[in-house]
């Protein structure tokens, strides 16, 4: 491990999680949660580091990381929109919202725009069915939305920091 | 194993058989010359229960159970070849053939393939589910072996032999559902793997042409089936 | 600590509360928070200060009040007034009128059927207590059931209460709770575990989330009682990583319970020790299956293994393990307190007690409800749910999520219990209930669920891995008007194969949404295939000119 990485605060968070579980192999998923929280995604360097620390084979850690859809192996854009695709949201208009976002921001589900401003994700259900259709914009839930509202709010969200 | 293992008697296909209480239905059937088809099962590796070919009917249970992972019970009445099971086995095999590109005539293991011989065994004459024809890559970066995802049936024999027998755990499986793929290390080309010992066990336990030796052409890739039983026996003798 | 001690804590807390004439509760469960109830709460607090009512009026956050469609919700002294759709700018008026007549324009009648027709047992504290304050829970007899079990009952007596109550597992399968506890109790093992399955994965379900956000201590108490009954000293809550608020509140509740001695060593000064740890799920529906859940807690890919052996005998790390879901655990403490007979007096012959449902879809009163088993679907949809949104025509109600089915109008008077639902090709499931109107296409709904199943299939067994993908492709063809009757036959054949040969419950039930829509809405399938028409106008069918022969 080089000096820069050892000073990395985020790495310390990862170490703390592993320590909490006595560096047991069972800590793998909890540790990946910490990596994602700290770094935003699971990068190869961290996967290798965790594999070595927990003595988990590389192929196994990759198998686990790709099995669970909560984990992402790609860096996310500056802003994220997570569209809920649960049943209640689906029957109350998700397909229309999804195509509106795709059309207006040139981004596919699971992808990030070329300018890295927006990542569009879908969630199987965020449990806000009472507010269907719902979307999570940079961590805040917006309920009972329409394609127009969503396009407007995403537009404002990604313009905010310019 | 302790010496006080209990003996159970059960019926398989109308034959009375005796078994140790820790044995599976499949093991007992094989000891008694009763053939149950299998794909993911391989003696010497931990059971997986994924291929579903070894399903059997047990009197009193509406569910079909995998004989490779179901242990015997006193008085059990097992049927391994009812019309219902035979029909399901054929359908299952058809699903395998429809999933990826199993074209025997251009495969190195043509004539030696377990999927192929299984089709004969369960009397599968054609595939009536739509072929999915995925375009999957072939990893030919390893200097000695080739991994062709198009012929893989995801039985994980290679993964298990690499972990359990060789101890390298170079291979595993990524993603899930229809997207599962065999991977090496962090999903990098096999030739770049730092953990692969190049032992080749994975190639020889692979039931199909998904793992073959480099340079083998159509119908040339027979697998050394005696390799794993030999290793298992030698390791047991060492203990 | 004795019950006197913790009653004292509760009393002190109550006094603190009773020192005020008015308590304004603001719902701080996720649905209301997303409608900015936190800002409403801040503004109310500011107004109380500004209008100088600090001595008579206190503001408290509270768990889910149920009527999510009308959020953010605010109550005054629990039942004195209920306000819906409250905005921060309404705060001044609410505070001003606190000792006068309620603000009419915000008021929701408390006797509306949505509330009057419910029976709250698992949700008894939801909306009445502050989920972040243990004192609130103690003030309402919290942890007394645990204390009584530990000090006056043998484990078998606790199990006996569960057997007599008739409670069945609320996660979906409906396995008798008493029997499951008894099996784990009898299982031989130096170590045993209790797991709370909170990996609520069904799309369209938010019961577990609401309960954990609203009343986390009741889940902890239920788990501890279960631990005592089966002889376990360690518990896990396996909770969805996508539920940050529920995780935060549960974490805080565990810390509070540890501090007060309801978790940890020698609980209530008895030899019983029990702790609870949180494990985060990571977005895999299949982990709701017991053996897959265990694999995930063990840090592996969440693939199931064949059962038997069942987790009750061979569970986490090979130890006997009890797995129940959130709602099941929420019922334990009330059952111990109120008695098995009380619980068994509610419900039907074989389905006792109440069931929590997440009511959503095309319905006026979306939200969280708890109803006695045996209530009819019509009562739920029209009385409690307030009927179909926008006066549209009812088409179906979907229960059981991707493992369930769509129930048509002709069965609206059917009683809701495990057996009746199974008879019409659906399941009770964990409690998601989605109402669909005439603008939903049943082929599209079947396709939606199959898409869900194929992407959640773990890929271990061939029938589920390949079969669900094949079924999805066929449903896609049908919905696009490109299928023939032969494809329909293939689809039905695949339903049979996948149902009977799959390894776990996900595959075994994946065909249910297809089978039930074919059973009740065959005409819609035929219209897509023969007439190239989507009756609901949902599916996009491209019409090509047929070549004239």
C-alpha cells in the first residue's frame, strides 16, 4: 500500500468495517457496502485490497459484487436519478417517465451521460408505493411525478452547480 | 465418520436397497446400478443441485427433489423414471440447448460431450423452445486452454474443482440469471490471471466443449474423466 | 432492571408528555418525509415558540399513520384532530387553533372507513409513538412481554402461546409460527440464531419498511422473545440496503435497548442473553428465500440450496436458525401481552389474527393498513381504499407480488385468507396489494412480473434461469402482437416446467402472474395474438400491411 492510499480517509472507513468483523470472510458484503459508500462505486483497486485483507479469492469477490445489484462497478455521474420501477409505479406511468428522461437527457438506464452530469438508475422498488410513481433525485424522494415534472426537476438539478 | 452410522432401508424403482443414513439417494442408486441422469453432479466435488436433471419423485411429497442432495430416509419410496419426470428432464435439456449455441457438428468435444449424450439418454429429438442465440465471447488468451462461453451450461464443475481440489479459486461466476458467466479473477482475460496454476482440471471436469485444450479441433477433445476419481482416491488415502 | 424500573422510565416519560395539554404528532415515516414533513415539523416547532405555547404544546415525530396518499399527516393528541396534506405554511394556523376548533380545510375525518375498518395489532404503536425514543415505547407497555416471558415462563410455554394464537409466518409462505419455533427449540445445537427477514423485495410492498421506521422496538422485542423461546443468543436483522431511514432508526433502537438492558447480557437480570446485529441486503430479491438469505449473511452470493435440510436444523454456519419476517416479529409482543385467545379470536378458521397490507396502485387511499383476516377484498378496495382513482373501472387486484396473481372482479367478495387466495391462483405473500383499473393491460402486467423474475433469478438452476428468460421473450412477442397460438401453448408449457422443476420458491412461483392472468384474462391474450389489439391500449403494436396472397 502506498503512502497516499494509507492516508486516504476513505480507506480507513473500509479498514474499520473489516476490523469490526475481525477480518472474517463473512464481512465481505458489509465491507463492500462501506467501499461503495466511501468511494461511490467498487473499483478494482479496492476489490483487490479487500480481497487480500479478508483472504477472499479475487474471482469470488467479483462474483459477489456483481450478484447484488445495489453495488455498482462503474463511477457515478455528479448527479443521480433513481427511478422506481415497482409495481405501483409501473402501472402509474413509469414507462412514459423513463422514455422522457432518455429522450431529454440522452441517457439509458444504468448509464451516465457523456458529460458525466447525470447517472440514470432504476430500482426494483423503493417502498414508496403510496407516492407512485416515485423517483429519487440526489437522495431525495419525489412522489406522484409526471414525465414533465421529472424532466423539469432533473434539468434544474444538473444545472444547479453551474 | 463415526462407526455408529445407522443403516436405512428404502425402495428405489421398486427395488429394496440398504443405505447409510448420511448417503444421498443418488449415491445409493448408483451403488445399486440404478442410473439417474446428472449434469452438475460430479463425484469428488461438493453437490450443487442446480441442473435439476437428477430430480426424482418421492411418495407422499408433491415436490420433485434433487437426488444428489436429498439424503435417504427409512421407508422412503423413490421413483426415478416416471413419465412425469422423463418429460421434465427432456424439457430441461431442451432449455439448455436453447440457452446458448450448442452446435455439435462444429464442437471440439463432439462425440465426447455429456450434454450430447444426455440428449440421447433422455430421448430428446428436437428443441421446440425458441433458440436464444446469444453472441458470447470466446476467451482464447490462455496459452494452453480455451473458454467458450457459448457452450457453457453453468454447471460450475470447473469453479468447484478449482476451489475444492486445486485450491486456487481462479474461477467463479459473475452476474446472475441468464447473464451468469464463468470468470477468472476480477473478470480479466484468462491469460492474464495471476492465480491460475494452469493445472487443467477445469477442462477435464467440464461436461461440454466450453473448456477445451488449445488447438483441438472438431471431435478431438476427449476429457480425462478418470482424473478426478483418481485425485479423490489418492487424497483420501493420504488422510 | 425490573418492570417497576422500566415502568418508571415510561412513567417519567409519560409525565413529561402529560405536562402538556397538546401533543402535535408529525408523521416522519418515509412517505411523509418525502413530502417534506420534516419541514412541517420544523415550522410547527418554530410557531409554537413564536406563539408562546411552549408550555402547553409539544411537537413530536411519529411513525406511519397509514394514509400515505394524504401526507404529510399531522395529529393533535392522537385522535383530537387529524390533518392531511399539511404544508409548512399551514403551521401557524394549526398552532393558533390548537385550543380551538380544528382547521377544517386540512382536517381528515377520523371516523372515515380507512381508519374505522382496521384492527391494529402489529401496527398498534405506529403513528402513536416517536420511533426514535425508547421511553415512548416503554410508556405503552413496551418490553413488558419480554420481561414476563423471561421471569414467569419456560421457553416451551412461550412457544405454546404462539401455537395457540394460530399465528402463521407473515413473509408469504404462511408456515405456522409455533411449529417453526418448536422445531428450532428441539433442534440440537450448541449455538442457535434468530434472523429477522427485512429484505422486503416484492415490488409494491412497503410493510416492513413502515414498521421498522415506525416501531423498531416491537421488532427487537419480538426477536428477543423468539430467542428465549428457541434458545438462541444472537439475532440478525437482514434489511434492505435501500431503506436508509429504517436502518438508521433500527440502529438507534438497538443502541437504546442495549443501554436499557433489553439486549445484551443477563437481560432483565435473568440468565438470558441476546444481542441483535444488522446485516445489509444489497439488492437481490432471491435473498428473501431462507437459504439464500443465509448465504448472503455469510458473505456469499445469495444463491439458494435445496431444502431439506431446513434452516431450523441446518441454518447459518450450520447452526439451527429461526427465520421470521418483520411483521411476524411485530405480532409477538402483542400476542404475549393480550393472550393467544385474543389473537385467535380474530380472523378465520385457519388464518388467525390480522394482516398488514401495503395498499397501492389505482386507488384513492394508498397507504399502510392492518385488517382482520377474513375481510373481503371489496371492503379493502372500496371501503378502506376509497375506491378506484379517478372513478375508473376496477380490473384486478394483485397480491403476492411476482409470486402472486391478479384477482378479477368476480372474486371481490372473497374472504382474504391464505387458503382462499391460493384457490384463485394467488398467494397472501408478504402484503403488497396493488389495485389495477381498466387502463392496465394484463399481458403487460404479466410481462412486467416476468421481467422482474428473470432479472432477479440467481441463475443457479436451469429451469428458472432459462425458463423465465424464455417466458419473458414469449410475453414480449405477445404484447407486441407478434405471437401465434403456438407461442401461447409454449408459454403455458414453460409455466408448468419452471414451476415443477425449479430449485427454490422464486422459480417455483415465477409463473403465477402468468397463469393467473391467463386464467382470468385469457381474452386479453387472445386479442393481442389474434386481433393484434391491446384492449387497454397499453401495449404498442405495430401494424404492418399483410401481403395479399
